[in-house]
């Protein structure tokens, strides 16, 4: 009695798990409809079926300070008083819209990111629910929803690995102990970023999200899980605005995925700057394998062994 090849068994299981595709029915001949003549000088455009959008997000970094959400230092102090996640060096610089409704503000360490020397640049960007004044003087909102942080140290390690400038961003969501890495990979034309969807429940499986850049102006990406297109990011560089559409109904209801996509939209605003920083530092260490960059404590903490931490 011969043993069965385990590879063949796996292939057989995969074939069983494949969704059955309904066969096409035999087309019925229909009467030809009267063809409308196009107006002279106007070319008739072919109609394309639109994808169903189950969720719309918009990450908007404004360029002026003439917005209702930002009314100066007083507004920022209120956020600082509400949550420790709003740092003293943060500036409110944008809003997040969900289904055309403003829900959150975006803040980051603008001065440190834009004005510090190359070796001292750091990026920490977070978003919070919009604070609303009430009659009892207790403001509602101001809750931390998620943050994205650039790790220059991890970026240099990734760049040295793939021999190409590759920024690495960390995503953090309250209530989830895992930090998710958004990593830039190598692609001959365009860009490619990936990040995992880690299991939260026992039934969940590990999934990889791939953001494949669309060649053209701005930061435009098609978001895939496997071969399935589940979302799209449409960037408008002049307005510093990133529109996100989710085409899958299940993922449109997944709060964790929505937050990750919001943070990915925030990261899109800083990708060009991050690439320039990493490219310059990587060029210095390309031949020697040594960098002059001194990792700050905040970045070294990302390397800490969780098994050695006190509970």
C-alpha cells in the first residue's frame, strides 16, 4: 500500500475549497435595438459598470488654517486635557470624513517633522474624534482613534535588505496590543506597500493587504487581499486629500480594517518626505553597512522583546 503524496492531498483540498462559479447560460438572440446616431463632433464614450462602494473615507490635510476645527492653541489644549495621546508638540492639521461626514481631526508633530535636521526628524501622526461643546461645559469627543509613526531605524533595515529606499510605518489602534507594520516593497515601476491583518478572534486567519500603486500623479493605490480588489485610494496632491473607497461589504463593516485604511491614508501624506529621508541615510550606509543615524529611544522601544517586559 503506497503512501499518498501530501502535496497532492493539499492540492485536492484547495480544489474543494474553491468557490464554484456559476456557468454562463446560452445567450438568447435579441432584437437589435435602434442605434442612436451620435451628434457630429462628439465621440460616444463606452459605458463601464461602476463598482459598488460600501464605505467612503476621506483623509484631508488642509493647507490653510481657515477651518472651523482649528481655532488656535485653546482648541489644542482641550484635546491635551482630554487624552494623553495628544502630545504638546502636536498641531491640528486635517480632518477625517466617513461617508461625507466629518468625524475626526488629524494632528501631528509638524514643527519637528518639517523643520528639524535630517537626523532628528520624527513623525507621529494621530487622529481623534471631533470635540463638541455641550451646555454642561463638558466637551464630548476628543477620543484617540489611531496613530501612524515612521520608524527610520526599521526603514534603514528594510532598505538594506531590498537594496532600495523603503520606509516603514507603524500603525497603532487603541484596544489592540499588536503594532502593524506598513512596509514598502520593491517594484520595478510604481510602488507597493503591504501590511497584515492579524487574527483578533480564534476563527480569524492571517491575511496580507497589498497596496499596489497606480502609475500617475499623486498617491493612488489599488488595495488587494490576494487577487481580490477590496478598496482604492485616490490621492490629490495639490489639495493634500486622499479619498478611500471600500468595495467589499464585509471589510466595510470591519472597524479595525476601516481604521487601518484611515491610517494608511494618513501615511500617504508623508510617504514622499519619508522616502527622501530614508534614501539619503541609506545612501550613506550602502557601502559600509553603518549609518550615522542615532535611533531615538522611541524607535528602539519598537525592538524590545515582549517576553522580557514586565506584565
